[in-house]
C-alpha cells in the first residue's frame, strides 16, 4: 500500500470518527437536555431498519454502477455520458426513495415536512401575496407562514404554486419534479468540470456524482431542485468564460439570481461563481462584456420580485427573528458547528473525505493545471460551506440544506485511484442510511 493511499484511508477514517462522535455526543445531549430536536443525531431521522419496493433496484443499480460505471464513463461519447449520468442518477434517487414506498418515500414528503404545498391556496393572487409575504414571517403575526415557507424567499413556494396551476397538483407531482430536476445537478457539475479543468477529470468524477449518498436526501426534497438551479448557474458561467459567450453569461446570471430567491443561504454560491470567474479571468479580461451580461442576467429575478413588492433584505432580517423564535434558538451552536460537518460526511461519503485530502495536496504541490483548477473550484465550495456553518443559521438538518454544496464537493473523488473500491464504500453508506434510518427528508 502506498503512502498516498494510506493517507486517503486515514482521511476516510477520520471522517467516520467524526460521524461516530457526532452520534454519541448527540445522543447524550438529546437524551439529557432534549435540545437537539432530532431523534437520531446528527441527522433528522428515526432508527427504523426496513426494506421496501425500491430495495432490489437500489442494490442492483449500485452493483452495476460500481462494476461498470468507471469503464463506461471513460469510453462513452460525451453527450451519451451526460444522458447516462442523468438517467442513472434519477434511477438511483428513485430506488432509494422507494425503499420507503411511493406514499411515504415520495408522495407526502413535500406536504408533511416541507409544507410548501400546504399554502398554495394563499397564492391565489400572486402579486398581492408577494407584497404581503414579509408580514407573515415572524411567529406571532396574523396567519404566520409555516416554517419552511417563512424560511425561504417566495420563489421556492411559487415553483409549486405554478406546478399546481398547470395541473401538476399534489405531492406526487411535486416530488417527481424535485427528483427529475435534482438529478440534473450531476450533469451540470460534469459540464463545469470539463469546461474549467478537463474532460478526463469530469469522466472520473461521473460515477461518484451519480452514486452519491446525497441521493438519500435528493429524493423529494425541494433542496434537490435548489441544488439543480444552483448547479446550472455555475455550469453556464463555466461555459460562458470558456466559450466567451454573452448568452451563457446572461443565462448564468438569471439562474444565479433565481438561486438567491429560492434559498437565502445559497447566496454563498457567489463564492463558487467568483472561483469560476477567477479561473476564466483571461476571457473576462479580453471580453469585459461577459461580466456586464452576467450582471444584467443577475438583476432580472431580484428586480422582478422587488417590483412585485417583496423585499429580500427585509425578509431575511425577519427570518433571523423567526429562526431564533423556534428550535434554532434552542439548538446548541457548540454541538452543531461541528456536527453539521458530520452530516456533510454522510451526504458526500468517505470517498469525498479522501478526495478533499487530495484536493489540499494538489493545491499545495501545484501539479498539472487541470487538477489545480478543479481543486480551486472544490476549495471555493468548501469555503462557502464553512461560512454557512459558522453563521449558525443552519443548525441541524444540513443533510438536506447543504445538498447544493455537496454536489460541488463530490468532484474531488476524481483524484482517487481504485475508483471501484471507493464507489463500493459510497454505495454501502447510502444503502445503510436508507435501510437503517427513516429519514425526515
């Protein structure tokens, strides 16, 4: 065994130790003080060993991806690889969700937990609702919004309102929307990695993006949809700077603006966008109109919502008040500031822990340009995640909330030798999580 491989294993073991300590310490705090408000810390879940209709498909899909994923990713034509990645990611997410059955796994998740579908009737007059939105964020106001509606800008709820308006009503349609869009996030990441680093690294990352443990929570969580929008905003920006395309720059800005109106915390994607601009600085310098086009697209969604009467900054400050009125004011920062990182280990897996070690080594030793460029992109993502963690506005439930960031940590697995062994570890983790726990999301 080489020294580098031993260090990879040490990194994976350290990540496993972090999760173990988070579980043990979390159980003690919850059993003693009841301040975590999760039954199986550090994730929102119940201990419930079970199998379901999706079990055979999930096991077979995992085995097939481990056996054939790396070789297929290496030799498929690029467009075929993107299509296969989306199809396989969709199947992986669905099979894991269906371990809990259609009703529990997909149809009711967005109704019972994330609450967006409960308030569709209050959006019968969308402009009036947007003007009045901030008046119902703080608890104690007349008809306060449910926690998840209050906790996000209105574009998140409006998505499900519009689905309802076009006839795609109910939790089943909403859940499938999140699955199908969320699965495209891996395609967006592959496109960005190929554009900013090189195709070889993108192909090596593909099986890890497809078989990510994050799929346990990408199934029927609105954050899967948020992850896709955020991922495509970065991918289109990568295409803009590498192809010097004003159209792609404007489209990237449009999606980045939408990202900020889907989730307040995803404004930190500005750091990842900044890393893309840094990597494409030569194109921006030679064609400054790229930056202007990006900013023009970026202004569209904020301007639209502002003219409609919704003030993002006012809403955010009211959300902070609402956050501390609820369990966010009770959950201990001293535990969650590091236990959140254990949640990140669970959604990205041991392979990503080893990949992040190699990311740091790549930056330190300044190897070939392509690996360094990928390392800068991954590092910007990790920095954004750390800032989200230190803010204290995501105490717990980050296995769902941080899905958009997780998708940009997974490409670090492209550095790893012996991909099948690491893919096996990723698949086993996802299968164990989904079959031993009944997750809240």
